[in-house]
């Protein structure tokens, strides 16, 4: 089975600080900043940010870029 991996970057190419995003960005309110899990992509291609407590937030379009690679 072919496995697809992805990497998420800020729109400027830098690495996202997940705790800082959860603390400061209104769309990510409700996420537990000290217990961030990472990003996931839903079946329809929507990028979401997750914490380890089961909370999620839909990322605004254009906020991040996604780079795909084969694993």
C-alpha cells in the first residue's frame, strides 16, 4: 500500500508554532495549547488542527500551505 505524507507550513514557509496558534488565533480557540497533536486532512481535503484532548479547529484557507510526499 502506498502511503502519502504531508508537511504543513505557514503561508510564509516557516514552521507553525501550534501552541502559539492555539493561544492567539481566534479560529483555534478551544484547543488546548499545551497539548497539541498536529494537523490532519479530512476526506474532502479540509485541513484541521487537533489537540490531544479530541478538540479540532478548521484552518482558514490560505493560512497554511501543504506539501505532499510519498512515504
